[in-house]
């Protein structure tokens, strides 16, 4: 098998709202990713520049967002391959594109990957008490039925990272936190234990790397699948600002909700509008688009040393 495709330290010049690849069967068009079928139990996964907020895909893309997310994921897949197998085949994207396709448009936002059988659970690990976990803790003193020490404050680092899975909701619905026992009932004890161990191992490894680069990974969500031999693989995206909560370490303060490298620019703007958070979403002004793009670019630079002009 060919070695890993080298990460490219080049600017991100392309914008793609929707992937159109005539001749390749479209399997799924998600909020961000378009997935196409390839021969030989393979997929072509394309990260578009679409942005969703409050579960609504907004009309304006964030230029280069898909390329940045794909490059961050590929960086982590490469860094953690010694811990858990992943879905990448390392085949050049250009080798599978239909004739006449602008390969530059897809080169840094796409991967050829193994077609796996997805595990129907979101694998979430929390290292800090924030978001829905903070709300649950305030109400019950626990997160996903995991009892935590009394007196913890918002955004406080947990004594140990905790694994808090959620169900994978149908399109248009929200994922629901579930207990580990519920996960065992859904996927079996052996697989549940494998996923919990792999998720915690990846998180601890990534959190150490990110902390050295000035970023705190407060929590993250991973997805797993099984190959034809039943071997567990991590898949889709990995440790990106879309699937994780990244905080600048120098702005971190317990008792507050720290700023994050994600869609906060967009969310803050949308909260000022008279919008009921249902489709269609509102248009975004240029400064909000640029502010969001800059946050993704900063995360890519800090984590993977890939600088953009």
C-alpha cells in the first residue's frame, strides 16, 4: 500500500458548496460532507464549505472550510494511526475523479476511504465540564449517569476524561446522550468496551499534542466503523473544530465559557437576529464569514503547522 499522502503547506484557494461528480453514485449528502460510492468497497468523501448552525445549513459557504477540516482530520488520522486503525486508503483523490473534473477543487478537501459498517453511536469524550455536560451536572451532579465530584465549576477540568456516548439521531433530530449501559445494550459489551477505550486513548494523545500548541481540547466526538473482518476503525472526521470544542489556552478561565475555534462567530451573529432557527437560514455578512474562516485557519496552523495566506 502507498504511504500517507503528504499534507500540503499551500493556501486554500477553492470554494465548494456542493460536490457534483457525474458518474459517481452519490450515497449521502450531509450537512457538510458529500459521500460517493467507489468500486472495491471504497468511498470518496468530500468536505464541502457548507456551514450548519442550530442544525440548519446556511446559504453562504465559508471559503476553504472543507479543505481546512479535511487537512486537520488527515493530520490526526496520521498522528493516531499507531493507536487505532482509520478509514484512509491513502490513494490519490485525482485517481478516482471522473474525467474532466477540476482536480484542484477536490484535492485537499477529499479522501478515498474504506467503506465500513458504521457503529450507530456517537463516541464522545469530555475532558472539561461545558455545554450539555455542564447543564446535566448542574441539574443532577452527573453527566450521562457518571457521578462527578461536588463543587465543580463551569469549564473546569475533570479529574479524568469521561466517555459519554450519544445516540445517532435521524436527520432533522438531535442526538441524545445515553449511558454506557444503554450503549452496551445497543452494540454489545465487547464492541462498547473497544470504542470507549479507543476514544479515551485518542483523546488523551490529542489533548497532549494540542496543549503543547496552545489549544485545549475540551471535548470531542468520534465515529467508528467495522471492516469486513470486524476490525474497529475510526472514520469520517477527526478532532476538527466542527467535531470538537477547542479553546485557546491563554484565554481559558474556570467559571466562564471560553471562546472557541469553531462556529461561534456565526452563532453569536445569528443570536442577534429575529430568526426562529428553522430553514431557510439567513445570509451571512462578509465580516462574519471572514471571522469564521480565520478561526479555522488558526486552528489548522496551530495544530498541524499548515499556514494559509
